[in-house]
C-alpha cells in the first residue's frame, strides 16, 4: 500500500492512522497530485 502524505505529523484530529505502521505500507511524502504524477511517469519510463 502506498500512502501519500505531506509529513509524519498527525492529521487534524491529532490521531495517528494505524495503517501507517503496517509492514506492507510505504509512505510517499509530498503533495498528492505532484507525487502521484511523478510516480506514474517513473513507472512509465522504467526508472521506478
């Protein structure tokens, strides 16, 4: 699972999401639209 998040800070409610700590979870930090656009481009050109 890939989670896109700006930082490791807890959200508005101040509660951590337990999904962030699952062994099969990868954090991708940044703006969601920009991060996903870059990820898709990397996968298409084979550099990802």
